[in-house]
C-alpha cells in the first residue's frame, strides 16, 4: 500500500471534562466479567455537545452468591441509581442490558486520577428520591 498521506500533526487525545453536570449518551454496553470474575456490564458514554471530551466509563458489577451483604447492597444501589439516571426500564426482577445503548441521562461527572497517573472522568450518580 505504501505511504498513506493523512494529516496527523494536530491530532491529540481527547481530554477529560471539568467537573460538573453533563448530558451523557450511552454508546456501548458490554456484558462481561470483572477482574475478579464477577458478572458485570461495562458501559461507555459520550459527553453530549463536547466532541473533544474523553469517553466516560462506568461498570455495573452484579452481586453473586459470595458477595458480602454490605457490598451486595452497595452494588444494587449503584445499579438502581444508574438505571434511574439513564431512564432504563426496570422491574423488581431486574433490567435488560440491551436497553442501555442510546439512552441519555444528566449526571455529575468528577475527575479521578487512575493508577497510571492519568486523569479520568467518573460518574457521581445522584441519590434515589
């Protein structure tokens, strides 16, 4: 194929947004397993209206039989807060992860330093009413 002429000099990584409330759109939801082997859904979101914003990731980690009661409650509360924030249909028996992609919600986005010294945006989900 040879030399490919494309303008790469001004291309940079997208940046985390400043802390604040933003409209987010779920662009990907992948059912997978955590590093510990627990079932989860990895969610990727785009900050609406800011094309240079880095993508925001969130993980819905599902409790298992081995999950201690306090962690079980914390995980279920996180899931319910997320579903409310993004207007995902649910009932007492759960929800369908296929309903996540394309949904929008307004949420506070914080900045958090990762283990790799990079700054990432993370959701701060609102409390349930």
